C-alpha cells in the first residue's frame, strides 16, 4: 500500500438542505434571504441560521440546517441512519446528480414543500484545487481510496470521488455514519492510498 502525502483534512457532513430560491420563499416567506451564521471550508458556502423539518412516511427530523447560498434545485443530504428514521430510500449520489432521486416533505415556519426529487446520501468525496490534483496525480471524477490511520478503527474508504475546481478548498467529505464507523471527526487527517 503506497500512501500519498500530504494528508487531507476531514469535513464531517451532518444532514442538511440546500434550497432553491422558490422553495426558500415557500418555507420562509416571499422575498426571504438566508442569514449566514458560519462560513464552511468550501469558499462561498455557509451554514445558515434557518432550520427546517424533514417529514417521511415513518418519522420526522427537526432542526435540519439549511446551507447557503441558494441553489438552482433543492437538494436534501441525509445519512442512512436518517433514512431509516424517515422511512425513505435515498440513493448514493454526487452532489447535483438528482435525476431519479426521491423527494421528501420539507416544513418551514411559513409553509411546506413536497419535493419531487433531491433526497440523497452524498457520495463520499474530496474537494481539490487543480494544483492539489497535480500533487496527488489525480483528475476530476477519478475514484480513489482513502485511509484512516489514526485511532482504534483504522480503515480504508473505497470509491471516493475526486472533485476538482479552482473554487474548492482541499477537504475530504463523509457523512456522520461513515465518520462514526471510522471514529473520525472534522479536522482529522486522512491520506489517499494506492492499493
């Protein structure tokens, strides 16, 4: 196993919602704008003050954070544990790849939206700048292996999607279920490996 240096910082992604402007206004009111409370590592992205409730056939999850800025289409990212609680089947998808995905009911303080699509388990991925891709010898849309070498649950994540853009910051994204399986948290370091 060949480990590629340097290490990559982990960003654990909890359940969240990206809203279209249309859905934002249904949920929060006409002309509504998001209120940023914390910048995320990816440039221009932020956690908003606003939260919503997700309602599925078997249950609901309250206080799901909205991330900004608004997007062209609403996208809801949950974990498999969340899917069990809600009673839904969400496919593993890259962000933005929403065709053929199920929808869900989103409830806000002023209204509710029943999306036709957009519910996903986000495919684990690494955001990279073009110069990072050169350093690691990879390109956009490559699939790599990532090793967790620290702690009591060392493991290798397979099928990690590489996403390259000059708008990104170097970061490995996993959901809470994946992070818990490896006992990793935001800020930990992982490495790309060749098996």
